[in-house]
C-alpha cells in the first residue's frame, strides 16, 4: 500500500507542467516484423513508466447488426488470459503499486498501465498476454454482457440528457458507421455469440493493428530487448484490417426533433457536420468553438449568460473523430426563457462569425490559449504517451506531438470566418430540444 501511495505522490508531482514552450519531445519509433509499431520516450527524472497499447478499432469498425463490440472488448480485456487467472489482471497491477485503465471511442481502443520503472517488464508482459492469449470464453462473455448492458442503461437511460449522442448520431448519419454510439446496442451485445466475439478479437486485437508506447524512466536498449522478448513472436493477422470507407453525403437540410427525457430543465443540442481531425479546416473549427465557449470571456458565455441572461450554461466543442465528425453546441436556458429565444441567441453569435472577421485581440488570445494547452497537454508522462500513440494511430505522424501547435497557430481570422460559413450552416446541422416528460 505504501508503495502505491508513493507512486500516486510521484504522479501528482509529475503532473506539474515542466516543459518550456519551445521544448521538443524526443522519441524513437520503429516497427516489429509483425507490424506492431513501437514508440519510446525517455524521461528519467522520476522512477515511473507508462505502458500503453492503442488498437486501431472502435465502434466504426463494427457491423450495423453487431454494435458495441469494441467497447465490450475494453471490458473483456480485463477478464484474464491463458496465464492470468480470471479477475486477477487488475489485482496484479494493484499489488505492484500501479494504476491502469482503458477507454474506447468511435475510432480506437486505448489501454494503459502506470508503474514504477522497475516494473516495466510486468507491464509489457500484461499487455502481450491479452494481445495473444486473451480468454474469450463463455464465462467471460456472459459476465461482461451483464456489465456492459448495465452500463448502457446507467449511462444513457438513467442520466439526464445523456442519450443525446445516440439521438443525434442516428439523425446526423445515414451512411457512415458513426450513426451508432460507442456503447452500441444492448440487444446486439446480448444476442452475440462467443464465436462472434472471437472473430472480432482475432480481426482487430493484433500487432499489425496496434501501437505500443512506452514512456518514462527507461533505457532504450533494455526496453527494446524486452519488447522483442514479449511481442516479436505474436503473429500478425493474415486478413486485411477492416476500415469502413463510407463517406457521409454533404447535408443540405436541417434536421429538428424533440426528445422527452427524465429531466427538470429543458436544453438545446445542436450538432454541425465538420471535417475530419488533422485537416486544416478542423483546426479552424476547433478554434472557432473555443472562441464561442472557451471560458467566461468567450462570446457565447459573455453574451448569453452574462449580458442577456438567456442561459445558465452554454458550451461548444468538436469531437475529434478520425473521419468527418460533429461539432456540438449545448445550452441550458435560464428559468422562464423559451428555447426558441435561447436558440436565436446562439444563432446570432454564429452569424456574427459568418459575417465579420474576429478582432486581432481575439485571435491573439486564442493563440495564447492554444500555446498554453500545448505545454500543459504534454506535461505528464501519461499525456505524452497518449498523444504519441494517438497521433501515430490516426495520422501516422507521432511527431504531431511537437508540430500540431503550428497548425493551430497558422489559423487566420479569414479561416475562422470561412469555416463558420462552410460548416456552421443551419442546413448542415441537427437540432434537438430536450424537454421534461411532463410536457409531452
């Protein structure tokens, strides 16, 4: 227990930003013969190491009649393997004083362990075990079916407003697999067979669909030998990795609907179709969203919350989908304010961006925010491990950890005005009014 508390203390200390703005994060990367991409970053100031595996599989790789599998495997990966008893995976890390977790999106699944650096080999062995020897059997499948379907109920049905992603996605997408959520369908999870899950595991959780990132107090030569020891003999998949190639058609008609939910206060959810992450337009859209709601001095907050008092809360943000995605605006009205009036206020702020260039002061403030975020976003071992892994997984360019800030800083006032007109059109959006069931 004391060992774990010490690691926790080191993590807290190490979360303090320590990099100057112009410091470059050095790393090495290479491929094993089986296709596994390996990224190593050395930081020997603290005796910690982060081991991550990113599988390039998310909900968009699923079949329309078998959704939720990627999220299901996020859970099943902790069941155990041929050499790890059922339920012992997390306990092994806990006994070693480490922490671990995982998460799934539309586009990837991410696993990580944070350990003291003398436990590096343990972390590598654990991830290799579930890449090669995961238990995909009836006991684990039945257990996780119950866990996952309960999570769907808890997160979407029992939390106010939290069905919004499911309700928007199925209206925004008709062709692309982003039309279903990461959690998927409870019916699909329950009806799937053990062989269905084995097929999914064999297709996607393979070295040639993964990135192994090791960050922290490491020696490159020793670490490479350990990677070779635990991963070189894992066979690559002989089948091509399924990547959906559906492209959602450009929208030219607004979709509006009303959702009656177990809520006390009404809300507005807007979702605009936006470009894929990594494109120049995505960086401009991201900055536009920050301009609208990035802090109490942002346009939406200042106008709708402070000045006109139309809203209690308002936010705007794009989700970083790998393919063309959505940018959301969400607002809760003040007591007595009609949703139509609040929506008109939001739309008026969008129209200003479509018709007028932002000021030099606003643009400089945005760039200052992004430079600060760049420094803070790479301050910890965990954040560096994640950024290296995701940048390679989606863009095959791990060095974006150093250069992506330049793409934000290159955005001009004209770019923000242009993307406001190109993407934040009323005929390019879904609008949902959330109302209490009592009003139905």
